């Protein structure tokens, strides 16, 4: 349980490093250097990937978590006995609990997903070789922060 809680906390910090709008410090750096979202992501993604893998190994070693195949052992009950030796306490099939075909998306989830995809698309295309869509506006009007605020406004205004 402690390893899971720490992995969420450290994962959020690593995720904040990997995107330009992840933390306020990143945005302050962007204001000073005028780096684009795609340039930041290209530089920070390898660092974040290495940090995530290092965190995984660190948590495995620190909490002495055994690395086993989840299909052979029942990890829900923290049991070390093979599945075929345990009592069958529930009638659920293990494959059914992980099936993606039974997933139903609510209207709100679809709206958030579309908003996220649009936001990332606008971040990636704001500046490009040909100037990007920000060249259509006056200088200084279209920043990565502007895109984030517009995406948040769209979420607030959507029913």
C-alpha cells in the first residue's frame, strides 16, 4: 500500500516534469526562453522515461516487492499460492474483469477526452516551421497557457 501511494506521488512529479504546462516552474522557464511545447516534450520525455523506470526499480527494491506473473498468482489477495490451490470465493472469470469490451463511456468522459485531444493538438501545432496557427494572431496573443485556459473554459461551459 505504501509503495502504491508513493508511486502516485512520484509519478505526478515526473509527469509534471514531462510537459510544459505540468508545473508553474516550467511555464516560468517557457516565458523566459520562449520554448515551444513540442521542443519541451522532446527534451523532457527521455528524462521522464528514465526517471519512471528508475522509480519503478527503486520502489521494487525498497519495499522488496516480488516480481511475479499476475496470471499465475492472485495479486488481489496478496497470496503467494498458485490460483489452482485456492478456494474459489467468487464466480467472476479473471479474463472478464480485465475485458475492455465491457467499458462504457459516459458523455462527460467523452467530452473530457475530446477536450484533451484538442488541447494537445493545439499545443503541438501552435508553432511549426511555417509559423503554426499562432501566426494568424498578433504576437503574444497565443501561448501554451492560452490554449490551456481555453480548454479549461470549454470544459466549464460544456454541460
